[in-house]
């Protein structure tokens, strides 16, 4: 669905300018009555542009699919506006204001980090308090700080991914079944998510396997380490057989390379490694170690024919790989909530989203009403060579794919919340 961004042109004759202005005004009026605007705010430039584009493409595909199947309950269509967050809370808040000025009533975000999402939620809450009847919702597809649905929960925010604690719960449950894992090191990026991944790793893995020895812990600057050999050497000195790391992007691929260069056969436990383009390629080049991660689905997962079909449709239309069903789910669940509410008003949409259950390509999911945390399955899987049995298909042109290690239901990874939500009208 093409998006008309501007209606500005210079004309030499006043009559032509007047006619153009009237045409633009008519088009804008038609668009306002025939579409429901969603603002996508995530990195679309800079070092993480590929990640932002991946997220945008998943959301755009779902928007187009919803529209192709009849659109919203009232016949209107979804329209996706795109804004570059530049990984900045300030830039994202400016984008939010621009989106509001253009009539957006929903923001889709999550790829700029939890601090940026928190800033957007706070800005949206201030706007909503000052502008009753013109509220905006924040739908978060990837920022997984438990605080966002915990102490910092907001009626205006919904998390469409398992949070950090839920993901680690799945990892810990799997490690409980692996007696060969005995000594674990914690190596993480020095920022909020890295610290959380380390803290939940120590806490939850210790509870699941009290016999496991944690041999050490380090934090390193995010995106600034060019050679992880010194870190690998320290890990090796402790005799660790496994590493719990929340690293992503080049911080993960460079860690893999340094360990492989030293011949260190480590087991890595990560939150979303295989969901990032290029990770399988990097791992296939190292060929040493095991990289295990967790998500709601992985490509080639058995028993998920609807996800396979969605992936094939996505590849055919977008020319790229389908990696994140949760991102694809956001516009679809939004449309379902609007149909349930029979309304396009954000307050009514939010109330309809609460405890909404939906059959999806990864199974039944539910948006928990008390904290707006989506409950969805978690699949622990490992990047491994194609063997024709457990791993049948290679990925990214390599002979490595994904091996399913364990599948956990939403109920098995559900954790309590300390959210005390303030709802519209409450004091």
C-alpha cells in the first residue's frame, strides 16, 4: 500500500496552486475518513537501520494483509506512517508529536530500546491526560524490560513480546534438563538489558539448577569492543562450559569469532540471536560452539504449518525472510480489538485488548489485562548443522539451521506482575 507523505509542489500560476491546494485538501479529508493511522517509530538510519527496516517490513506486511482482507470492522483501512527514532528518546518524542499532528492514534515501536519506549509511553501519557478524546496507544513489539509491564506499567502501553524474565524462565527450564552444563559465566553489555539478562540468568538458573557454579561475571561497553579475545581468555581461565550473554549485533558476532579463533567450544544462551539477520551466517563461519536462543517461533519449527505458510507468503511479497511473528501480530491484534470494541477510539481499543485471546500462527496468545503483557509460547532452539532429521533446512544460504530444544506454553513461562495500573479516570 503506497504511502503519500507530502502534497507540496510549486506552481507558476495562482489558479493551478489553488486547484492543487483544493485537491490536497480533498485527499487529506478522504484519507482521514477512510484510514486509521499507525505511526511506526524505530531506527531507520544509522548502524541499526537493518534491524529497523526488518521490524518495519513485518509491520507493513501485516498492515497490507489486514487491508487486503477487508480492512477494519467499519471498512476503513490501516495506514502506516514511518518515523526514524535515530535510537534517541528525544528524536522519538519529536516523532511522536509529528505523528499526532498527522492524526496517528497508535504508535508501534520497540526496536530502539526500553529507555526509548519508556520515554514514548511517558510522553503519550502526558498527551492523553491533556487531550481527552484524542488519546494515543503505544504498542511495543520488542523492548522487553519487565518494568514496562511491572512497576512502570501504563494503561496506554502494551507489550507484544515475552519480557526478559519470561525468556530467561524458558532458558532456565531447559538448562534444568541438561546435566552437562555445570559451569556458567555471565558476559553482557553494560546497559539496562545486559544487566537484566545477567541478573535474571543468575537468579533463575540457580533456582533451576542449584548445583551449577557461576564462575564469573563481566560487563563491557556496548558496541565499542572490537576484539573480544581478552574477554574470552578470562572466561577460559574460569573453566566455564557455558556463557549467558545478552549480546546482540556485532557484540555477539565478534564474541563468537574470538572464541572460535581460540578454539574454545562454548555454549551460549541468548535471548534473540537467531531473530537477527546475519547471525546464522556468522555462526556458520565459526563452526565452534553452540548458540541457543529463545523466541516465540523459529524458522523451520515443526508443527507450525500456519507460520510456515505465513513465512512463504511474506518471502514472496517482501523478498525477505520472515523472522518475527510477534511483529506481524501487532496490526492483526489491533484490528481484532477494534472489531471487538466496534470503535476506533484508543480508550475503547485498549479495553478491548485487555485479556483478548487470539489464535495465531504460533498458537493461542492472550494479552494479560492487569499489566498488558502478551502471553505467548517460547521456543528454546539452537543454531545447528543441517542433518536431515532435527534440522532439515539451512538458513541464509548456509548449511546451518535451527534445532528445536524445548517448547514452553504461555502458562509455563507466565510470571506474576507487580503492576498497579492507573486507568483513565482513576486517581
